[in-house]
C-alpha cells in the first residue's frame, strides 16, 4: 500500500511538473491501500496536484474497445464506480463501490463492519472519455469493511434510471461467478482518468497487510502497475465487460506483511513476497448480499460478507 502523496509525485514526474520538496514526501502520513490524499498535502504541493491530474487524463495503457471510463467515479482520495447487481432494477437507488480503506471516516479496524451509516459524500461521475459530467451524492454508507475483503458501498440519492436519463451512462454490472486465471482485465481509475490493462495472474488464499487480512484475492500480472489514487477502481473482465474484483493494494518495497507491503500466505501457511505486484479483492459473492431495491441483507443465502 502507498503513502497518500505517492500518486501525486508519480504524476508530477510523468507530467514534467518538477519534483516537490523531499520534506513533503518524508512527512506524508502512511496509509493503507492505493489511496491519494490531496487534502493533506502541503501548500507547496496542493497547487500542482490538479494540473498533474489533468495531464494524466490523456494517458492510458492500451485497453480493448468497450473498456472506458463510463460509470466510473472520482472520490477526493480514491477511485470507484457506479455498480449494479445482476438482479438490480433500473429504478433501484444506485450504488457506488469503492474500497473500505477509502471511507471518509478512516480505515475500519480489523473485524469492524459499518452498515447503514449517515453520509452525504459526493462522487464525480465520468463519461466514456473520462470527462466529469455530474456530481452524485450519497444518501448513506450501506456497507464498509476491511475484514476478509476491502470494500464499501454507498447508496446514492439517484436511481440507475435517473443517471441513464440525465447523462446517458449505465452502471457497471458485478459478475456473480468466480474470475478465471489468465483472463484479460482492465482497471479504469476515475481519480487519475487512467486505464491499466493486464491479466489475472492467479489467486491468493490469504493476503496479509499490517493488521488486515483478506481472503481469495486476485493477483495481477506486472503490467497493472497501479498507483496511489487507484484504490477502489473496478477490475473489469475484458471479455464480458463485467466487474470481477476491486483494486486495492500492492507490495511497494519488498517488505513482508507490513503496511504498503502485503504478503501472500498459502493454504499451508507459507509466505511469499512479490515486490511490485498488485492485488484486488473478488466481488462475485457480493450480489448475494443485496436484495430487492438494492437493500443490503447480510443474512441472505450465499452472503459471506462479514457482519457487524
């Protein structure tokens, strides 16, 4: 996982905007996941983050036709997407999916689960080309956790039909079957307006980072070198166009099981460290937890999301 300013400094290097003072990077707080935190940067840096973001908007890894930014959203510190379940109705209140570590209230602790919490958070809705076309608002935080997975769902004040009618944008659909190793994937980041493309390299029985543990995680091939600010981006299967996972972390320094350096633990307890490799959390079991009107039901058959 990354320091909150890592994304900004990476962007500045690409854009040729110059390096920020070393002291700014040295004093940046460490954070779980690939979140960015422009709200906490020093005044010397905050004036150039926006221009760097705009420069990055035209930079994408090659992605197949049909994989674009439509339905993705930008948060103040992360990425996300407007998603629907396979059985969601057009008039259901829309949902935004991002990481649990991207919550405005901070990181949920190990074992902590947040359900039906008040929130009026806003999200910048992007169209296919990555232009911001609207600001969506949360009615509440429906669910958030960093236990077993790293995910949060915000229920919006608008329905899928209203978003489609007003902006011509459809929600992304969560796939309800397990992703397949070797599948081609794309990861569109609403925060950076950048698309990463690679393959699913395999699956990790247990991924451990600091105090948090995640189960059955997706490991990318090295081409998906996601950076700070890409946290919460949907992982889209290129063949089906459906979401199979949510981007959340990567090993930065080669350390073992520390914050910003997740390690893999196999079924026999053997630990493997893969410096520079990034990961996502599967989403195929999540549709079982949402019923009629997109209402969360953690007691529903097949729902394995942790309960409060």
